C-alpha cells in the first residue's frame, strides 16, 4: 500500500490527514553544493514537500547510458531532501517541458522524424521502457515504500495539451508500476478546454495546472474528477523570459492572494517555481508558436527564492499565508547569501574559435547538427565559392537552426536567424575561390508543441544566385572541452571582430555568489573555472549571469568567454547585484 493515499476530499499520509504544500525545485538547475541550502529554505518557508522533474536528455545522453553524476546526482538530492524532513514529488516524464532543451526528450530519439513522439508508437515506447530500466532501479530505495521521501510520481506531463492517445498514457502508467513504483501516481493538466479529458487516466489522480482564476480552475478539476483531493500541481506564480522579450514578474501580493484562495478551498499545491535556478550550459529550451523564441539562461521565474537563493518578496508573502493555513508559527526568514565584492578584470588573452577545428564530416550538401550526432553547441560549415560574380544572393533552403553567422575569407558577411525566418543573404564575394564559413548556433531545442525535434544546423541545400554551393566540411563544435591554455596568445588590441575565446583571471579571498556583467560584449558563452555558466546576449532582457559561490575558489580564478561578434573592451565585471531587466507584469 502506498504511503500517500486519497480520500473523497483529501490525502492521507501513513493513514493521517495530510495536505501537500510543495514547491518546485529542479536539482539540475542548481549547483549540487547548494542543494542543502535551497531545500532548507523550502522548509523554512513552510513547505513540507518539494517537486522536481527528471530530464531524460541529460540522464541518458546516449542510448543505454545513465548519468547520475554531479548536477545529475538525483539519489543524493533525494537523500538531502529526506535529511531536511521534506517529502518529494517526482516527475520523470518522459516529456517534461520545463522550458528545458527539447522538453527533456533526448536528441538522439527526436532526430528521427518518423518516430511519433509521445504516442504509442512502439519505437517511442521502447525507448521510454529502456530509459526507465536504467533510471528507476537506483531510485527505488528512495520511494516511500522503502522508507524514502518520494510519496508520489507523475505520469507524463500536461499530456492533454498535446494528444489523446490513452494507450500511450496507460503504457507509461504500466511501465512505472511494473518496475517497482508503488507510490501514488498522478497526472497534471491545464484545466481549460479538453485537456483534463485527454490527459487523465482512470485510477490515477488528476491534478490541475494554473496560476489564477482559482475558483473556476478548481471547479473544472472537480467536474472532471468528482471525488478525490483537489490539487494544483503547478501553481504558476511567475513566468520565464525569452531573449529579446520582456522580463516577466508578478506582484507578490497578487500571487499570495491566489495561494490563499487555493489553501482556503482545502486544496493541496505545488508552487511553480519555489526556486527557479539557472539553465546552465546548453540546457535552455525554446518556444515556437508563431516564431522561434529561445529561453534565456536565467530561470529565476520571479520565484519566492531568487536565482541566487535569496528570499524575495513572494517568500515573505507566501510564508505568512502558509503559516496562517497550517496554524503553525512562521519560521524566521533566512538572510541573503554573502556576495563577492564587485571587481573588474581584463581578458587579455585570445584564441580564435575557427583556428582549432575538429576533423570534419565532408558532404555534398550541409549535414545537420543532429546528423553529426550533436545535441547542443555550434556547427561550422566551410566550403569555397567558385562563382565569378562579385555580388550575389546566398539562399539557405529550409532556413537555419537557429542562428547563422556568415563569413567570406574570414570577413563577416551577415547573420541569419530562425526567429526572423531568414533564408537569404545578399553578399559580396571578394574573389573566385573565396572561403565561405557558416557558423550556426543551436539556441535551444523547442520544448513544447509539435515542433519538438526540429533539427539544428543548416537544414538544406545552399545556393548562390541559384547555383548550388557544394562540397562542405561540416565541423561539430559541442564545446565540451575548452581550448588548451597554450592556444591563447596575448591580444594585440582590445577590440576583436572574429569569433574567439577570451581569457582573463581574477583573485578571490573567500568564495561567494556573484554576477558576471559584460557591457561592451555582444553575444556568446561564459565559463568560470571550467564551469559553463551559459549564454549571454546584449539583446536582453538578461544582463548578468549568475555565478554560484561553489564555482569559485580561493586564489586565482579563470574566466573564459566565447564572443561571437567581437568586443570593444577587454573588461568584464563581477557585481553583487543581478540584472535580469526591468520587470513587467
């Protein structure tokens, strides 16, 4: 019998009445050395449970391999939650959305366009089964049936917004049960339209996802499920941001009033997000409804606990609401974390990106990044132009995935973006036999809707004035390894116009949280001591990158930037305040 059971109007935990007061905290978006701090602050806000997705694409980077190390050490995260006295809701997908690269589906699976994702297509369900065969055995000791903290497990994720293949949902349910999951199973769906009808299963608890209109949403949930606990499994209290868009915020008093309505109705809740964290490295997702829009590096989400783990306005407001409904005194509010004193450093060494290319794959027409076996990063395409004409129109059939910089004999010739549906670029060819380079950046795989699995890189043939441009060297640049220190040479001038790595150092006495600010730089990636902080872009809204204290070390620290467009300054700044842009409701 599972530890968590249901009654006609609530939950029982070990046969005692229980209300789930949960907050979303994704272990893979938080430095592992900070997990304990974030979990403790969840408890101090009054939560008794935390919720996390599980990203299939990182845990099974290649078929048949399981990664549970470092940022992905889920068993350790579960042990720490238990030590803090917190229960856990697990959401293994297989699809998670989460504004995460590919919605958590692995690129090696989505690269096959004939596989019908999130359906009972045997090729998809067999991949799911193989993944769960790897993932679940190390997690079974942490189920409540074995004395662990996990009290419930989710089946799929907001499936009613995607499809109505009940056979597939039943397969996921059966796959969990047959592999030893005895705990309560639940689904989560938006309460609008037919989402609850399409995304739920008999005998599996249905929960809703919403951020407002509490009474109406709970009524629709009760209509779909006449008996059982009412639960909002994603209570949206903020939102995420896209590059070039506004920074979203939500008034703390408004969000607290809706939380109060939820709890007054007797419902259980999972606050999405309690702590958003960061899309470190190449992990952010993207949306593609009317246009392709990638998600920024920060996943702050305007959550109660900010990206750097400090209590924000919602932390104070929610703490008071929760205390009122649990008849327990509110815990003291934890103080903000220490911050590093602001400092400026110079990046005085440089290494051109295109000077150290790996062995290429040669093909008549460009090979996509997916066909090269590359989940994330960049792809460099190189050929020579034999046309005699000095002016011409380059045409990229199918566009680019997702942003392409074009160079002729090393000189910038223009940029194409999937976001703008760019397919053509007027160019001046300097000479017959000029070297044509196209550097394509994967800005994040779509995480929601039917465009999951759309490939990256150059997506079709290339022509110049209607004539094919062929015989390409295709270089995969995943940037899993940084240039060797011997590859860097002193920069002769502070300015640079070519894609290049820039290196500098700074001193730290006592490591503490800080924020990397890059005025004068344009677009690229940042690493400190080899830890990949993520993408920066002066398009905004995000203007700083969060640097977790555990990334730093006493003494000399290394900063490496990959700047794609060039900079007018050799300086970077570490500051004690984040800048995610002006918040808009």
